[in-house]
């Protein structure tokens, strides 16, 4: 399945938008390819809700950091051309021999180095709670509170906190969310994976005043072409 096939599947499932993730773009894609995706979505009446990318922002000053910043700025341009309101970014793991506090400071510096470009292009930098130095809410919130930009926020992934009470951890971060990815499973500390309480998650988003797209990010064991329509129906009813 390529991205055009994915858009058609989303249309068949009658969703409102699609995340067009950078991993699934052809390696040699052109501006014409980007505009063709935008055209496809527009003619099918579907939004591009976000553009997730992969990056590492814990590098100290130097060539590796500059490479990552350039990569993120490039995808800010792609997202703007798509009409996407946000790119999902990662913080990353601490580098070898690096304290996590230092790694988070580096992340703040990298985000701020991209913030002016994000503002010019009108695309949010949405930092996901995706392991590494943001595996717990304290680490994520440390970065969120340090970055000074109106074009920065959280990509809240509901399946990525694994503390004693993941719902409480999510509730601390949801006020900063600019994009949201809902997973159908959660895994509290020391326990097995369990079915997510979708009603509780939706209520949490509503109580915090979140008004953006809610993306279903399906990663469970059941075949997605069977499971996804069922979960979409459940989310629609709750939303």
C-alpha cells in the first residue's frame, strides 16, 4: 500500500483526515509528488491532519545536530506544501555518556532552532511522548515548559506512557497537545497490555478543551484491515 492507496482506504472508511508519515514517502519524492498528494486529499474531501517524521534532537552542538535541524526544517516545508498543520517530532535517547538533563536541554535548543521556520511556514512542531528522554511526563513537560514558541506543542500518544497510572500521566500533558494519536492498548508499569478505555481518553481530551484531529494509530495484534473499521466506529460514537 502506498500513500495514495492509504488515502483511498481512509476515504472508504469515511474518516475526516489522514496522517501522511514521512517513512512512507518515496525516497526520491519531488515537489510534484507532494502537490499530487494534496490534490488527491482535496478532491476526496479529506484533511491532512499531521505529518509525522523521525528525528533525534539530543545531539550537542555540531554537525549531527545541524543535520537533524535541517531535516526537520525540510519537513516543515513539505508539511506546509501539503497543507498539514503539524509535523510530529521526536526527542530521542540521551547520547552515550550524556545525562538526561543535558539531553533535554539539547532538545530544547534544537526545537528553538526550528521554531522561527515553523512560524514562517505556519506548521506546528509537535513533540511526541515517545520513549527516550520523554518516556515519562516529567521529562516531556520539562521540555514543553522551556521552549518559547507559539508554534510548539505536544503530539500526545495515548499508548506511550507506562507508569503506574498512564491515564494520570496523560492528563498532565493533554493541555499542551496540538495533535493526538490514540492507541487501542495501554500497558501500565509491571502489567500486561490491556484494552484502552477509549471513552476515558476522549473525555480527557474534551475536558482539556482539545479541538484538533484525533488519529487512530493502530498497533495491536488483530489484522488492521479487520480491526481498524471497528475501532473507527467506536471513536466516532465517542467523539
